[in-house]
C-alpha cells in the first residue's frame, strides 16, 4: 500500500512537470513569434528612420558615381549605373545626382526595403534613352 501511494505521488509530480515544461514551450514560442514578426531592420533603429544623404564622386575613367550615407556611415557605394549590365559610370554629376536622389527618396519612404532602380526609372530620369 505504501508503494502505491508513492507511485501516485510520482505520477502527479511528473504530470505537473510535464505541464510546466509545456507552458514554458508555449511561452517560448510566443516570444519567438513576437520577435520574428516585429519590424526589425538593420537600416533603422527604433521607430525613427535613419538619416540618409548622398555625395557624388568621379571614377578613374572620368565617369561619375555616388555614395549613400546613413547616419554618417557609408551605406551604398555605387560607381556604376544601376540596372545596366557592365561597368558603366554616369556621364556627368547631374545624372549621378538624379539617381542618388531617387535612391534616398526610396530609402526614406520604405526604410525596411533595400532600394532597387530599374530601366524604366532610368528612362524617366533621362539617364538612358
């Protein structure tokens, strides 16, 4: 009889232990889901977007490119025209500035997305024909 009481005590403790670990698993799952679904982005910190700006530079072949700077640090170095195959730089500073302004605008509108430039946008800016 004594043995039966200790056995039931063991089963109750085991049941409580299983329930406890099940609750820990559920809580851990919710915590993981919370952090995975939050809008974490390395581009911005907290709830305020990073400060983006650009500078233009000349390449060795006398073409132009641009740098996008975020909070004082180099974020994008673009020595060539994006969306164009090959290593072709911009023909002048004005062209590089137009595209850099568009990239900064896209970054400010959607700081969680990495900006892309396509051929249609280059045609619209009259960078290419």
